[in-house]
C-alpha cells in the first residue's frame, strides 16, 4: 500500500526574514501647497525550510529555500488648497506585499480522512515572489460647517506578481489529488473611485443636536492575468479577494460623555480561489453586517464600553462557480463585548 504522511510532521516549517531599509524625504512648502518627496530602499534576506517526504526511500529530507531581493519605493504626495474649505490631493507611491512564510517554504500537507479517493494537498511554492504595486491616487475634499465633509477620490494600481491561489488536479503518492498552492499572476490592475460624506447637526434642538451620519461607497474594477501555463480557461480574471462594491453607512451620536454608533457595511461577491476549470472557481458570496458600539465616560478616569458585532448574524457562503453549488455555509453568531477602561 501507499504510505501516508503525518500532518503533524510536514506542517512544521522554519523561516527567517531580515529586512534592511534606508529612506530619505524632503518637504517643500508653498503658499497653498505642501509637497512631500521621498524614497525608500528595502533589501530582504529570506530563508525557510520544511520536511519533505521522499516516496522512493520513505524518508524525510529538509527542503530549503533562500531568497534575496532589493526593492525601491519612490513617493510623491501633494496637498493643494484650492480654497479655504476645498483641498485637492495627489499621490504617486509604490508598495510591496511579501508572501506569508507558510506559502513560500517547500512544505506539503495532505488533508484527507485516509479513504481511497481524491485527496486534498496544500503545498508551498518556493518560487513565489513578492507583489509590487505602483499606485496613483487623486481626490478632492470639501469641508462645510458645522463639522461636515464631502470627498471624492479616484485610484489606479498597477500590480506586479500579484499572489493568487490555484487548485489543480494531479497525483500525490500515487493517488488522485487536488493540489492547492499560491502562484503569481503575470500582471494586474485596479481602477476605481470612492465617495464619502459626513455631517453632524449641532443646530438641531435639544438632544437631536448630537446626531451625525457618515456614508461611503467604493467601486473597483480589478483584473489580473493568470500564467499562460494554465490551459483551457480565460487568462484575464477578476482580482481575488476584491469586491466590486464596498459600502458603509453609520449613524452616530456625540454629546458630552455618551457616544453610541450604529454601522452598516456591505460588500459584493469576490473570488477566493481559481481552478483549472473556470466553472469551479470558488467565490465568497457578498455579505452585509450591522454593528453597534457604545461608549460612556463615567468620570474623567473611567470609561464603560459595549460592542455588538454582526447583529444581523449574516452567514458566510462560499460557492463553486454558481450560487447553487454551495461548498461552505457558516454562521458566526453575534458577538457582544462589555468592558471598562481606567486611566490613571
């Protein structure tokens, strides 16, 4: 028979990462403008190892990965006062997202119940690279009395080596398997906008003067190109973990020592993992959530607070390609927190 690997052994891994950085910046002041110029250099030295099972000799060897790379991050930020109550902003930046240690070390973890059927294998990818993002952001803000704000922003991100999860059919120790690992996309981009509004109403009579509202909505058209080595499916796909729409609305009350806030959030469906068969890509269904927070200052030194999370008890639903093919349905329940803060 075929020998199975103990998950307690191959789940172990070791990793070491040192990041060395240097930066420089300058600020230039104009009568109505503020310009910040800067640059940062980061050198990353990474090494990791994990036990790897040799099926031929039925022994474990240590798989090793060593990587060194240097990234450069320029930064330009401009703030310009079009009027006393209107501010324009522009930024050109670069950012990095390094892989999780468990995704880049050469580990191989089997997830099955031991029955002779297709098994699930989760493995690391020693060739996984860091994701780089070149960003352009521009926006305008209008401040109005009393305590009000209207803003609109547009953004663009050019992505290099965006990290995504791919599941492919294969074999593991002679058995049919579904192999899941992280890979890098050839290219990607995100373009979108965000609008927001906030207002408080101290001019209203009595207790109504403490009320305020906040709302924002963001739209993102986000795409990546999968590696050409994945045949039989379109290579241009939606960016994983990115909803097209994200929305928030909140009603709050601020008067003296009492501050409650009721917040509603919603996001639309988003890709979770890709499959070599595009019909079996897994997605998370969009969900909405209602949260309540209350803060009360008993004295200058004692504050009581309450938090109610997910008051609607909205489920999380994951499905394969179509909503009728549900692969995971879970309810998180409502969470309540009570507490006190004491300042001396």
